[in-house]
C-alpha cells in the first residue's frame, strides 16, 4: 500500500487503514485492552484533557526536537515500544518497524516474544537496539536471554514489571487469540474475510516454511505461537531481589517498564536502574489502573533527577508527546501508532506514523514558543476545561 502517506494524515486515519486491512482477530489483539476495555480510552482521554498553554512572540524559526538518551543523541524524543505480533501485521513486520525506527534515528525495542532473531533485528535497528524481557519462574532461562541480548549487541534491557499474570483479555477468546493461540473456526473465518492479508502475510509465511515462531525463547519455554507456552514463563514470583540480580548481571543500561507508583519509582532508584517507563502497558493489563499520564508528575517528583523517566500509554499525537515531556518525561515510547502504520503499509507505513508524530511535535513546539523540548516544563500544562494553570 504505497499510497499510505496520501491516505492517512494522522494516526487515527492510519488506525482506520489498519482496521480495514487486518483480520478482526489480529486487529483486536493490537487494539483492545483487558476486562471491560476502559483503560485504553481513559489513557487517550487523560492526555487529550490536558491543555498546553501557547507562548507567543518568541523566535521559533529554528526548532530542534532532538534529545540525548542514555548517551546517544537522537533527532526525536521517541522510542519504539516493545510489541509482540508485528510479524502478523505485515510480512516481516517487525523488521519493517525496526528499519523505520532506524531511518528516523530512534531506538527500537525488541520484545522477548519477538518472532525475529536478536541478530536480525540488530541488523535493522541501527539507531539503537533495546531488548525487552520478562523474568520467568525459571530465572536461569531468563539469564540466558540476557546473555543472548548482550551477545547481539543490545544497548538497553527493558524489564517489564507490570505483568505478574496473564491479563484478563476475554475478547481474545472469541477467536482463540490467547496464549497460546488456538486456531478455531472463528479465527479462520476472520482470516478468510481479509484475502489480501492472507495472500500478503499468511501465504508468504507458509510458502517459506510456516508461521513465525518465538525466535528468542529457550526451547524449555516453547517456541510455537500455537504451542503450549510452558509454565516456566510465569512471572508471579518476581520481586525486587530479582531486579538486584539482573542489575548485577547486566552492565548496560537497565529500564523498568510498567511503573505507576511513586513508591515503586523510588525503589527502582534504590536498585540502581538507569530508567523507568511510566506505563500501564497501553491499557492492556489491568483495567482498573490509572491513566499513566496521571501518575507521571508524582513519579518525576519522587525520583527527581536520579534516573531517566520515560512515558507511554495513549500517545496518538505529537502534542501528547509534548505534554508528557512538559510533565517531566525524557522520552516517549510509542506502541500502537507504529503498529497501525505497519499494518497499513509495512515499513513505509511505520515510517509514516513516525513522520506524522514528528510533524505534530514540530507544530506543538512552535505553538508553545519553544525551540528545544527541554524548555518545556509544567508551566505549559493545564488541566482540562477551565482549570487553573499548574505552574
Ligand atoms: C500488540 C501489543 C503487544 C505488546 N507487547 C508487549 C510486550 O511484549 N512487552 C511489553 O513490555 N509491552 C508490550 N506492549 C505494550 C507496549 O510496549 C506499550 O507499553 C504500549 O503499547 C503503549 O501504549 P500505546 O499503544 O497507547 O502507545 C504491547 C502493546 C501492544 C499494543
């Protein structure tokens, strides 16, 4: 779909293209959340509900949205968030997103449940290769993943800490999109209603050896999307002691992803991690969680400048990025925005999603009267409606 740049002028339009192209089961897997599906909308609404206060009559003719993150300069304050299944959106979709990130000069985070090898992604993610992991019941298997990521040259390990159990994603049961995937009649019928996707994605995998598999799981965990993922992959017993152990084992940068409590943020600081991602997993894990943006200011206050605070969950506009940065985030992870782009048009679509955000960040900067993002602070952010300025 080479004309994706002409057909989508914002992330919402990319989403519509993705919805039209993907089988319902796959679209729902990326789109929906958990339980009553409230949190996704609340994440987006909480960001929308914040207002940004324009400042005027400043020379904003030269704007630079660049930042330095973990010692690397990058032209945009974005990082691609770890997301499974991108290979089901487009043939070799994960590589497509990693290449789009590299072209934009931003890091790509590879999920442990990736269906591409660390080495293959390392070859694509040339503007920063981060590796996300969960800690499993069999810690020895997790440490093997850490070693493999190091050997592949990953610069940052992102330990996701918000998933002690598999979340209640009941909607996935309709089409068997659980863990593991169970092929049923509904799933097959969803697929058949999208012949273009079947020809462009599914058939190409089958012609070249079969469906993608978890490429980096140890065999003890199980590799097939449709196989039984072993109970060793459970994370319920993981505690701060494990963070301390991971810190001892991993000399590179370490980020904890999925922090929502200021007290947990302080504990992260005590455990010597380099960064945290304030995130509710894009609303996919626990529907009663607060919107991530609501917790950002208190968390920034809790850690002061002791570590790097990243943010995600609900970002659909460049102005959302500006809001998170004004509230103290150093950079923003994007999940669904580039997934929609990839589903709509592969690498070109993912690149377009990043370009759209880039353009919107640029406009927001000019409107706010800043030439660099570190000029933003809380004085630019107001609550919604007619609420007072929080300066
Ligand atoms: C389809 C999908 C798969 C995801 N897989 C993972 C994962 O494997 N590990 C992880 O830490 N987060 C995962 N996430 C969460 C994202 O990393 C990120 O926190 C979230 O998408 C941010 O919210 P946004 O989609 O509103 O930008 C996933 C999100 C989506 C949409």
